[in-house]
């Protein structure tokens, strides 16, 4: 490899770098046009960091276990216990922080399962017409037709209530939305000239699905994923609230809200703070989702 | 001057078949395409025939609804013909593109009308132009791919350093079309269908793209099927021209005869409507036919000669019987009862 | 006495983007007298539509008017209040757009849309029979056969040419002074183009309207307008009477444009090399200089002023302005 060639490669890679930077700048500009999206970004980052750093920032990490401190129960918020203590004397602040971890983990697991499956099914249905398309879309329709929460409730009450089963139930009712979304985009893109060009060149169906059509669906999919974080957490918390998800003493935010319900309004802080935490996470990701959608709009 | 009735492709017997196929890269016979829709059957193309000779540019002219784009798509295999034959280099290829052998796909390509949607907006130019090279195994590794793409971009006069890693959205219309052309010639095909390649472009850019196409035709010995509605452009690129209306070909002649001695009323009507810049061109336009009426629907085409509702010279026979081709002069055929 | 109907003075308009604010219009001067027909030619991206949108103040939200004034019958359009502006749009200036399909609402019948236009400016005439009669008269004026059937149809049931004619009818529903036609025939078939252009010509002559006809196809304006303005990169570079411009173009861009147009009788040239400038960082001096075969050193530094060459033929080019 001679010098000229080497110089050329270096110059080309600099150009590639600047183009990627250019691309990132453009995306950021579109995202940051709305102040609310920035607020959402901050809220989402705070939530994620809290979840990741939970063991280190919670002042009383032992309170998430079966431990009890009945002598300290129902204490008002103070310096020692910033959000007060609950009916078992446990520090609500620490439990809420771990609650972030649980909720976001649940959202992550569900989405990691659901998105690839849903998207691939949608791509297949959108690009291959005929029987396959009909079968996939009608099965998806069936799952969508059943009210989500009812289905999850049904599944969870049949199986033993646990976080794992709650996640499975939510996953089962979530995948068809991604299939539908991808299917619609893929169907309309199928008739675009560039897809026909690829077909005429002789590209394989695999290539057309994943290298031609999929990149153009990513914008919508990403937006939906961001908004779905909020939804999955909400549904998951609802399941825990009725006792079908995480079981005590797991510091799931929904369980915490439920557990403190009977002590309202005297010892309000036991329910309210976890509820506010749920709202914070969902709000943050919703606003972030709006921003992500803006990123893909001119 | 009328001579013997003959089919425009120049052969009437089976033995002439073989002869014609030797000098023609593409022969189309009795080609028909009907689409079934909820409104009825659309007669997009009805029983047309023509041939494209090696190294020439064959022009297909017509307005919207004439069937010219459908013809181009059938040749490429996007649509399967309802009936008829498409013969490419002696091989019958009248099937959908997925059923065609890879060697045929390598040998024929198309440049679409709309540069914006013919390039995938999320792929870089390198990926777009490199795709045919990869699919047909013309490059072994990334280094060869880069080199191949660079050569192609240089051939269409797009400096590779500037354009390799850009997205189509950052390019102007003419540049996008140049990329589409680079992609079309990537596999060194022998035949390219050009479907209104410059209709979406400004005039100054159009000139550059056309020059590039002409240059490439010379260098790579390409044969073109040039589809357009712009007659002034056609005059300058095509060696032979056929005019289509509502799915049928009505006149067929070498370029200079087509423009200087048009015979069919529709040809004259089209020529007289062309907006021109100089008085010289203005006087060259036919005077006896002015444009009237709207293009009829292809769903229930008028019986007899399909042009008769708009034709100022229509007679009773035109409404009933479809005209056959008559030879006016060598290579100049017209289907008209006049 | 010819009164100046519309005058655009020194217009500078830009758009806010992620890379900064672009400077698209770079000092546009344009005037239209009563009864005059003006053609505006220029290629895509040169700012013709931006100029027209600025006149009617229908620019998108991220547009910035950086300088300049537009006067209509002596009144500054930028300063007009809401009522005055509405009156301007309803009664004085009409606009026909390039894509008739996009200009018509697909879920309403033609009757509804046409009646809406009439009602908006003559609120008192809301009796159905009168409205209906007026609609039919309008459709007949644009040479649409079978007006009752057209009124009862949806836009998708009509052909492109018919839709454009409906748009023209809508534009003429009220008495107007100025018609702005933005590429009215570009999306139509060639034979229909011819018919629609003739129609517009007839109507304009009958009603004695002033017209601004915009096109990127030079042949369209020929035989229609009195004078032609050639626009490039946000500036008007040459203005002349139609025949004069086509037979004796002065500016290198106009020359290049005419030469690149394929001739029906055969022959056309290379086209104009280079690409449309980046409006975020436009070239200094004359914006055409990077693509000009005849550029001088002063072209890179100073913007050439607009000067009169020989009565009614003006050009902004240093080649004709020896300093």
C-alpha cells in the first residue's frame, strides 16, 4: 500500500467522520427544537442513571429485602429518611430508587423480546403478499383485539404471580403493535422505485427486507420504543398494584403504591412518593418520545 | 406513397424472424398488458410490436396513459405480460423478473423517472451503486468494491471523494440521476431502459445528464430504450421513434422522418403543442392539427381507432375498425385509415 | 396610464435551518404594471416560489424576511393588518399552483370548494341557486364541458387538466387585479398544457388581468408574456421584452439556459456546469460566478448592480458594466 493510497484512505475516513458528525448535528437540531423534548431527555437520563446506580446511591439498600424495622415505622420525611418510612419501617427513598431499577428493567426485557419479533414478522408480512401476510396479520389482529390489561390479568392469575410472569404476559400482548407498524411502512415502501431497483438488480429477499426497507422503518420504530417504555411500566405497575406482578418485599413501584393505599390519608407518603416516581418515569419517556419523533421529521 | 402492408418490425414470415433477431437486441411482439381493477380492465398496452437494434437509441413517445412506461416495465420484468413475447438477444424473457436467470438481470437495467425515490434515502451512494456489484459477484472484497464504485462515479462525472459517503437527500436532482445511471451501468449491461430520465430535472441539468448518457452509450456500446413525452428531447437522442396512444403504437419512423414528415394526426397534434423557443422551430411544427379534447380512459378504450374521438379527420371507418400498419417510406410505418 | 400594480424592492428572505440561517433571496427587484404580463423563469431552487409566497405572506414558519418591501397599489404588504391582508388574498391577488391535485381538497366535491371561495368574498350571496349559477358560469368560462357533472364530482374523478381548470376557476371567482401562476402546466400532458395555456391567455386578455407566470420551461412563457425576468440563486439577473430575451440574451446564465434547451429542429449544448449554490454560504459577489464561463475578477468580490442596457432590457452583470 503506497503513500498516495494511504493518504487517500485517511482523507476519505475524515470525510466519513465529518459526514457522521453532520448527521448527528442535524438530528440534534431537530430534536432540540422543542424545549419539552429536552426536559424529557433529562428526565429519562435521570431515571436511567438512578436505575443503574441504585445500589450505590440508595442510603439504606438493605431495606429492599425482607428486613423490618417496626420501631421506625411511619416516620415523616427527614434527613435520615428523605421520603419517610413505610409500614415496615423501611426507607421509602431507597426502595423508590430500587423501584426505578425494577421498572426500567422490566421495560427493557419486554421491549428486547417484543421488538425484534414484532418487527421481523411485520417485515415478512409487508414484503411477501399472499397467505403468509394474511396469517401473520390476522394472528396479530387477534392479539390486539383482546384488551391488553385483561389479557395480562388473565394470564397472570392463571400462573403464579411473579415479575417474570408479568413480563411474559405483557410481552405477549405487545408484539402485534410492532408488527402492524412495520407492516404498514413496509407495504408502502415496497412500491417505491428503489425497492424495485433492488429487485431488478437481483438482490435477495433478505437483502430487500433488511437492507432496503428496514432502515427506513427505524424512525417510527424508535419513536414507538421510546413511548412504549412509559406504557410498559404503566401496565407493569398496574399488574403489581393488583398483586399480580412483583410480590412483597420486592420494591416494585406499583406494589409500593398498593401497599400504602390502606394508610391513606394519614400516612400519605407511603403511596404518594412511589406514585410520583412512576409518573416521573413515564412523563420523561413520553416527552423524549416526542423528541425522537421530531428527529425523524424535517 | 403507400407500399405493401407490412408489420413495422420488418418481418412477416418466420424466416425473417431469425434475420431480424441477429441485428436486434430486443424484439417485442404482440405485447399486451391488461390490469384488472375494481373499475374494470385497464388496457394499458395492446398488441404492440417493435425492435431495438444493437447500439441504437429507440424512442418511445406518448403522453400519460399511453402505456409507454408499462411497456418499459414489462421489458424489465416488473410486470408479467398478459400475452405476447419479449425476446432479448434471442432468448424469450416474457416472465416476471424473479423468474429470470441472473445473467439476464445483469445484462439489462433501468433508470427510473423520479430520481428522489429511486435511491434509498437511508443508504449512502457507495452502498447504492455498489449493490449490483455485490449481487453479481463482480467484486471480491471491500477494496475492490470501493474501487469499482469510484470508477463508476467518475464515469458519470461525480467526484468520488465528495459523493461516496453522502446520502441521496444531500444531492441535487441531476446528481441523483447521475447516481442512478452509475448504478444502471455497474454490471456493464448491454441494454438500458431509460424511463423519462430527465423529466424531473431542470433544463440545464438535463443537458448534462443527456450528454453523460450519450457518452456512456458510445463507450460501453449500449442500446437504449428511451421513453419520454418531451419531443424536443427525443429529437436529439433517438435514432428511431414510435408514438403510443392508449396502449397502441400509431406511428413508427426514423427520427428525422418522424419530425419532418409526420403522418399520423396524433403525431401532428403532439408536435404542434410542443412549446418552443425559436421561430425556426415554430415554423417546423405542423399547422393543420391543433390539440383538442382529453386523453380517454384506458378502461374502456374507444372502439376502432383509439384516437378517433380527438381526431379532426375521423371518418366512419375510424370508429369501427382498428387501422393496420402501412409503410409510407422505408422504415416509416403508420396505422391510420387516411 | 399604466400604474405600478406590484413592486418588489430589494427583497431579502432566508430560512432557519440546523446549519444556520440561509440567505435565499438576495435583493429581488420586480415590478408589474397594470395589465402587464410578466414571466419569471428560473430553475428549481432559485427562489421563485419563495418570492411569490412572500407577496401573499404564506411563507413557512421558519422563514425570515431579512430586508425589503413589497408594495401593492402603493401599500406596503408587510405592514398590512389581518383584514387588509385577507382582502388582498381574496379579491386582489389570485394564485394558481403547480399541482392541481394537491390544491384541491380530496374529500369535498368541486361544488363545495368552489362555493366556499365565492362565499368567502361575497358573504351576502349565499343563496344556493345564485351560487350554483355562478359556479356554472365560472366553469363554462374555463371551458369545462358538462359543468353540472364536474360540480358534482370529487377531484379524483377528474383528469389533471380538468383539475387545473377548476383551480383557475377558483382563482377567478372574484374580480382580481393580479394573477400569479406558479408553474400551472408543468404537471400536465403536453397537449393539455397547450390547451390550458391558451385558456389562461384568453381569460387574462378578456379580464385585462396582470399576470406573473412562473416556469422553469422557457418555451411556456414565450408567446404569452410581455416581459421576462430571469432568476438565479435568489436574484433576478436579466429583464427584457420576451422576444428580445430569447433572440438576444445578455447574461451568461440566460444564454446558457437557452442553449441547453433541446431544439425541435435538432441540437442543444452541454448545459451549465456546477450546481446551485449553498444558500447557507452563498458565493460572494455575483452569485453566478462559480459557474460562469466569462467571470472576471470583480465578479468574485462585488455584486453587480442592475442596469439598463437599451430601453427595457436590463441586466445585472459586470460584463456590461465596465467600471
